[in-house]
C-alpha cells in the first residue's frame, strides 16, 4: 500500500516535470537542478557562477528552502532575477513547486536557470523538475564514503562538484577512494574538485556549464 | 489530497512508535535517535560514546542506512550488538523499520540503545521511532545559518551536538550567531560544542547521556 502511494506521487511529478521541460525547451533555456546536503556550498557556488557568467549569459535563480529567504537575498544582491520557493516542511523541490515559480520569470530574457534545491543528499534526487542536468555538490568535510551510502544522488547526477578542497590538509579524506566509489556508482559522472572559497577548479565547472548553455541555445535557434 | 496522504503515513507511524516506546519502557532501556546530515559525524560519535560507556552501561546500536553495512561494521568492531537496517531508498528511519530490528536484540541485556538515523537534516525529524530523546549532530563545516533554514530538526531535538570544532580556525563560522538562532527555534535545546576528533567537549555529552540512562533505569526498578 505505502509503496503504491509513493509511486503515484512520483508518477504525477513526472508529468509536471515534463511540462516544465517543454516550457524550457521552447524558450531555449538551459536548466540546472543543483542538489547537495545543507552546507555543501550550493548558494556560494551560485554566487561564484553568477559573478563569472553574468556578462556572458542572462541568468535567473530559483531558490528552494524549507523556510527563510536568506539564500534568495544573497542571490538577489547580485542583481539576478530570483524566485524563492519555501517548501514549508517538504524536503525537496518537485515539478509542481517549480512550475509555481516559473510564472515569476520572463523566459524571453533568460539563457540559464539555476535551481537550488533544498539541502538534502537523498530526496531531491527522486523528483525531476524539468531540468536539463542534475548537478550535485558535496563538501570534503562530509567524508569520503558517501557514494555507496547515498547512491541515488550520484546515479542521477551529470556532474559532481567536490567542494572545500582547501580544507583537505586538515581532514582524513581519501580523494582516490571517493572518486573511485563515485565512478563505480555512476561511470558517466564528471567529478570536478573545487573550492568556492579560493576559486580553485571553478574554471572547469564554468567551462562545462557554458558549453551546455551554448549547445541548448544553438539547437533552439535551428 | 497529497497532504492527507502524508498525514495518514505520519499517524500510522505514531502508533507503531508508541508501541516501540512501550517495549523500551517495560525493559528500562533508554533510547537515543541520533540524526544529522551525511558526514556530520554520527558514526564517529557513536564510536567515542561506546569507548567511554562500555564499561559502565550495556549498549546496543541500530544502524540506519539507505545502502551498505559500512557503519554497522565500524560499530560491531567495538563488540557491541549491532543491527543494520537498510532502508532501500527511504530517507529516514520510521517506527516500523525500527520495530523490525528490535527482534534481533535482547533487551534484558541492554541499558542504552543508540539508533543512528539515515544522514539527512530534514525527514528523520518527522518520524518518531519510540525514542526517549532525539539528538542532532551538525558539523561546523555545514555553516552557521542552519537553524532557521531547517527548523524542525532543531525544534524536535533535546540536544544539539556541534561537531568538528577543531576546524573552526579554518572556517568563517559565527558560533554566537549559530547558538542564538538555534535557541530562537528551540529555547530548551542543550547546545554542546564537541570535536569527535580531538575529544574536546565530549565529557559534557557523556555526562548528559549517563544521567538520562541512570534516571530511566531507576524509574524502571520502582
């Protein structure tokens, strides 16, 4: 019984996510669903990405939080259109919540929509929102054993950003073990090591993202 | 409609959690539900607690993980009865999962049952398992802004263990802001700063726990 309930919620979500996806495709907007635990560095990554990309691409951000608009305020300070979704207890964004936020944005003026999911390494991975790519961010302080313990997030993501590598000297973190476990769970995962604090490695992320945005824009204009 | 479904799941859980609670009370076993994000330090805290307490109290551990038995293996190495619950995707333990694990333990021989929940700062807070106390652990690397953003976990917990304080010199973490936000959300929360790595502050946690275990054992013998 219980499994049936969950399944029907997931199926209903798929329908709405596909409708969102259709909207994004019609407008040539590339959409990233950014996921990770609380404190992994999602908002700071968005800030760095906005700083780098804002002269090149027209961006917007949807901020998903259980409560508060603190993250949205951080993003809006960069003069980027920002929509706050407060899930009111729900531990993830779903297609319907994101659909509610879309009305606030003018997609004629947007190339790239960055969606910051609720801080959670588990549930957001189950709910598509209509994104082109799921990107996960994890901090080295979370430990090197996470891929096998939380496999779904690793399986559904296109890119894994391993953040806070500036702290590696102070931690027992086996980078090769982490990378090898992650690739065991998902051999197609692009694993990029970064520090949002020092900026190290962020150029690889920017390059990956820019290529994807350009590609979607090109296919849209055809 | 959807809210109704969730409510009935939560209500069904309450019934089973109360039955578990009754079992624990009949045997005078004190039960801790330990919650926190992936990598907050839950398993290491259990190891430190076992090292300190094992001459004084008879302990058992239930390990909740989505997949793998890595954490259970770490605990079992300390010669403590350990039960692994693999949730198979579910992002939290609930009363029924814990009930399934209870058959594996001999409660005549146990004073303290430590239950490590799935790594997640959100969902576990919604599901009682029959515990005497919810204890949350959060690492300073997760940032000082978490209490207002993830309020439920802070509201339902009796103790907050702020872990990895040995890393504070390398981080921008405002301890007073964190503590003040946490107490705003839950004025009854005992906030203890600890480092499972260096051992700093753990004596306060051990003292808190030992008092609770003693108190439950005393009330049981009456």
